[in-house]
C-alpha cells in the first residue's frame, strides 16, 4: 500500500518555474517540446519597427524563466539541460515551489488569448476588486481589476512570482460575488 502511494506521488505532475540562461528561453522551450515534456513559455508577438522594415517578433514576458509541468523523474531531467540553471525555490525551503494549476491555466489563457499586450510585474500590487471578464477575447477570465499608472488593468496573481496584467476597460468586466 505504501509503495502504491509513493508511485502515485512520483507520477503526479505539477507546475514548476525553472530559471534558464539569459536569451535561452526559446531554445529550452523547443528542446523540452522535442523531449515530450509539457512546458509553457509566456511570449507575445509584437511588431518591431526599424527604419527600413517591420518585423514580427516573440517577446518573452518573464525573462530567464520557463514553466514546466512535470512529474518527479521529468523534474530531474529538465534540470540536467545545459541552459537550465535551477528551479524557483522559496527562501528557507529546499524543494522547488509548485505553482497552483488553476493560476497557470488562467495565466496561459490570458497570454494565449489577449489581443492586448500582457505585462508581467514582480512589484507588489495592491489588492483590487475581484472580477470576471464578460466581453472580448478574454471572456471568462477571472482576476482583479486594479489601476496601474492611471489605467484599468485586470491582474492575475501568480503565487511567489508577481502579477500578469492586461489593460481592460471597466465596462468589460463584472464583479464576482
């Protein structure tokens, strides 16, 4: 019976944040995908303007970080990749910090669906009104409506990391009960 419980724990997947070498995020994403390890690199396409041309580029939202959804054996494999430095660990802890799956789902939805630029901020953000988006591409997204630099934004808190925000007009949200 104990053996059964141990094997269940080693197969259980959880979201971890891995630090990678500067400018190696996309290489690590591609390598993990080749290896069949589920990962999420928060990027958004943006158009860069040069004097002679325009070019679409992927902007990494959180430099030097990639998220992996791994079991215990995949967790050990990921950290052996040359460009992966270590996992995010809370001060005073030894084991990597797991990010709640619900927060990762909301964050992935925001990044993948938003037509507006998503920002990521590690500074503390004052709590806002709990809301649900009712109009537009992000319909169904739940977060906090806060004011940042004089603009209304919807913020998603990601435990131990910070907040992902996207501009959102108040008319596009409704308060959560």
